[in-house]
């Protein structure tokens, strides 16, 4: 069983607030990812990291930022939340081929 | 431009019968193909994968078939069970050009298995 954790599971927040979605893994994987998914749509890659101090933007433009100061930790931050940020955010880590996902954070911005 | 396509948004089958989920791709440089299963409000869980040098991989009730010439793969579930009801995502990854590779996902197919 994969050991990757996301908090919070659900978050309802007002417009303009700053939020950080947490993601931690205990598998020692170098590669970590953030995906955004809306119902009926594919998982869109918004950020990825191949190791400490390495971060890249993904295929889908996002107003969020990420950091990778420690191997096990890959938080995502929204400086000013907007209703358009309402979505499910999925964190994953990978060693070889398959990626292991956390349980996701369902974010609602009102 | 979608590189991984799942053209059937939904599929309904009877318990005990075969479920066949299809996936097409456009990039001939992909090295591996993977299937994930996702329940609502949960993260995807890995099911089965296949290397681009193989044409079949089997794991219990799940079998994935790859047709490279057609750029098509399918996931067969036999026999289907009500607990298989979920959204199934097809994904692909390529390590060409020295890339470390990122998973690219299709839009998913919602499978409903009726008792």
C-alpha cells in the first residue's frame, strides 16, 4: 500500500484567502506531482518535481505555486483563492513507472 | 491536443460478464501504458500496466491488450463485479529524449456493473 498523504481532504474557503494543500510521502520517491481534476475530465498536470529544489510547471497553466525543500514534502499554495480554483487536487509520487496517489483534496472556493 | 483518448465516457455491464474499456493514443514514443481506477472523492489507484514491447499483460481478473500498430489498448475485466464500478483512467508515459517522463491521462470511462 502506498504511503502518500494529503491534507486537508475537504476545504471550503472564501475568495481571496491564501491556502496551502499539504502532500507528504514516506516512500523516498524523487518524483512528485500535482494534478487537478474536474468531474468527467482528465487529470491535468499542474506541477512536478524531480527532486529537492527542483520544481516545474505542468501542461495546465495554474496560478498555484509549489516548493520542494524536503524529499518527502511537496506543498501547493494558492496566494489568493478564486471560485475558478474549485476542483479536486491530487498529489502523486513515482519511483519507476507507476505513480501512487494520495486521497486528494476537494477544494471549494466561495 | 489530447495524446491519450478514452472516447467512451461510460459503460454499463451485467455482473459476471466481461467489461472492455478502450483507450487510444497518438504518440508512438510512449514506453508504458497504465490503468488506474478511481472512486469519487478518492485518489486513483494503480491497476495494471503494460510495456510497449508487449502485447498482453494479465493480473487476476484484469488483462490489458496493446495494439501498437493501431495505437490502441484495452482493459478487460472478467468476470465483472459490482465493486468494479468506478471511473477507469488510461495513462501513458514516455522516456524518450532522456526525459524522466510524466504520466499523461485520458478523460476516464465510468464503469457501472449491475447486479
